[in-house]
């Protein structure tokens, strides 16, 4: 007989970086709610790719540390670029500085995805696997929410406002 986690995980569609999730957040929440304890569901609901403050497992804490280091590196790169200094990446590819904003964002997502994949090793049919599923779901949701035309319009608006401020 399958446990709640085994049933839950086997009932979820596989997630691939180059494909949309195939499930909605509401469906995911409902499946987790019905197949886990109230406490586990509350921890699941509270955790987010953008809020890893209270991590329920040590492996998720390791991912949180990686994420903080990655975004810290991006912050240091931006400061170095602003100050006209050279910067050497340790977590991102050397060509990261040459990428346009969309390419850079996708590169960040790829790096987060790879870290989840690496940390997932050995986590089968447990709560950590469910949490990693949610993080991967959030990465894909973000990736597939991008709209090229809206993005171009925003960039043009920012550039126009910067040019107007300089005049």
C-alpha cells in the first residue's frame, strides 16, 4: 500500500525545465492538502522560492543557502559593473555578464533548477521531494509567465525614463 507521499508524488505530472508545469497551483495545493498532514501542508504553503526563511528540512536549508549565495553573487556583480570593476563568477557562467535580461533570468532559473536536481538525489517519496516539486513548479511558472512584447515595452519605458531624466 502506498503512503501519502508515495501516492502524492506519483500522482503529480513530471516537471521538465523546457516544458510548462502541466498542473495549476490550485491543483498542486489540493493534492498536497489531501495527501499530507495539516502541519506538513502548512509548511508546504508557507515555503516559497522567494521566501526560504523558515525551511522545514535540512536539505531545503542547503538550497536556501545556495540561493542566497547565488543572488549575493548577482548583487556583487551588479555593484562591480556599476563601479566599472571586473567581476569573476563562481556560481554563474562567465558569459552571464553578456546576456540580455531574459537570457540572464533563464540562466538563473537553470542554475536554481540544477541545484534542486542535485540536492534531490536520495529524496524519494518524502516531504523534501514534495517541497522541491513546489520550488521547481514555481521556477516553471515564472519562466512561462514571461511575455516578450511586455518585456520589451518595459525595457523601452525604463530606457526612455532614464533618457528623459538626463535631459
